[in-house]
């Protein structure tokens, strides 16, 4: 039986502080080398997020500006929110 537990902030900091040793078996890769990597089974990474219908109020000028860009304004709203929430 497996249980799912979230790691505490304290434990995450402890893990991040652990030293990383690079050698011939575990080389350090440059950013450009890492960008060239791809998953062995990319089909496992194509997950469609679950959508939830909600009702929100936004400023009329913002809504009109998004609608003026053409069809798909709700998708654009979602993309804007996703970037705002998940970018660091």
C-alpha cells in the first residue's frame, strides 16, 4: 500500500541543501544539453487538464480587449492565469 504525503517546507529545504556530486557516471549537463533531452515515452506527458466551469467578474475593458483579439478569449484568459499562477 502506498501513501501520498506532501513534503514539508523544512524537509524540502533539507533536500535542496544536500550536496550533488558529479562524476563520469553522473555528469553535469549544460542548459543547452538539457534542452536537447526528451522523455522516452512522451505520450505519458500529454495530460489534458480537467476543466471546471466557473463564473467570475472581470473589468469590462479587459474582457473587450481579449474578445477583440478574436475567437478563443476564454482560452487566452486561462493561459494568462496559468502563466501568472505557475511562473516563478
